[in-house]
């Protein structure tokens, strides 16, 4: 997966607010890249991979003329081939020889993530990001939507006007989003409203750690939300620095929120990268329901 996971879309911000997820504002790939170009504290060496034919070269030329914080190191236009063809050794060697700090990938969402997942361990650049239309915007091939459209969540309308090939993708993505909204987000918001933790459950929250052989065990009690998660963060950090599969005993947990689920996902990712497992045991029915709606039911042992 990409090293960068941005809240690039106003619907994501709106859903986050509905679910009390601590995302303050939208951060698009283009906004991030513009900030890098404008800063002067450091110099980022950037390599472009993908995009329409000729656009990578145009982007490098534009950066060289206008930027202070970014230095273009090269570009590759791999053409309309499959991921395997785009992962040839000579292409990866070319990227590595550029000694870049960041590789900006522009291959379309699904293919781009597949390419990054396949090649991230072979690429020396510390940051790899699929930043959507950045390469087109930088090259001047496509104009960004006005600020008011970006703030209102209507940038997709402008993009569809500028790039008609995106219409089908936006239609499919919109239908998928509505499905998730109806089947997951709204039920999850209702669940949170009906299962608000009491002050007593929050004050009684505690966490204990033990290690038995190759298994690390964490026992959680009380209610956990964005306001009292520091103790959980500390234990999860300890778990990450140790070696062994992790079991969370949820028997005495009264309530969790999306911030807790986010910590679970971060810990799971760390475990998977080290070929270890994370599992939740003795999980109360209400917590299991919340975790199911949050899409992490695979962590729960029945």
C-alpha cells in the first residue's frame, strides 16, 4: 500500500464528522504536493511514474521552473501495459538510480495501488504515494476546480468536465459510496448514539499487559474513546516493540469508538508486516456489532 493515506474528498470529512473520527479537514494529494513545492526548509527529490504520455516530462519541466522545495529527478511513462510489465527490473532500477525521496504514482487507483504493493519493497525511495491527478495539475494539462467547488465537495463535477473518461469511474464510486453509507456508516452512527459510554465506564477504563511465551496478551476494561486512549496507545507501542502474536481480551469492555478501531487497524498492519497475528477474544455482542459495522470483524474470534 501507499505510504500516504490522505483524506482526499469532502465526503470522507463529512462521514468522519458523523462518526466522531478526528479528521479536521480534507487534504488532497494536490494540496500536499503544492505545500511541498512552496516550502523552503528542505528539498524533496521527486520521481513521476505513470500519467498520460508526455505529461511526466511536462511536469518535470514545470517544477524546475516554478518550485523551491521540490526537485524533479525523472519520469517514466510505462504505457498501457499490465502491472507485471510495469514492474520490470530495468524500470525499478531507473527509479532507484534517481535517488529520489518520493515517487509519485499516477496509474489509476486500482492499478496504482497494485503496482505500489508489488514493488514497494524493491524501491529505495522512502515515500511512495498515489496522488491522483497531481501529475496532470503540475504539468498544466488539467486545471483544478475553483476553491468554492473544492470546499463544497463538488470538485468531482469539475474533474468530470475536464476529463470525461472519469465519468464512469465517478458513477461507480458514487454508487459504492451510497451503499457503504446505507449499510455501514448510518447504522454505525446510530449504534454510537445509542451506546454512548457512561462517565463511570470511562473513568474505570484500564489496560493490563502480560506475555506468555510467544503470545502477548492485553486485557481491556471499561469504555474507550478518543478522549482516553493514551493508555491503549502506550500498550500497543509496547506490543509493537516486542515479538509475538497478540490477543486482546475484550470481556470487560463496555464501549469503543472509531478512534479505538483506528488504533486496532494500525496495530494489525504492524503485526501483518512482521508476519504476526492480532485477535480479539471474549468480545461482548454489542462490541462485536460495532466492529462488524466498522469492517474489522475479521479480528474477532468467535
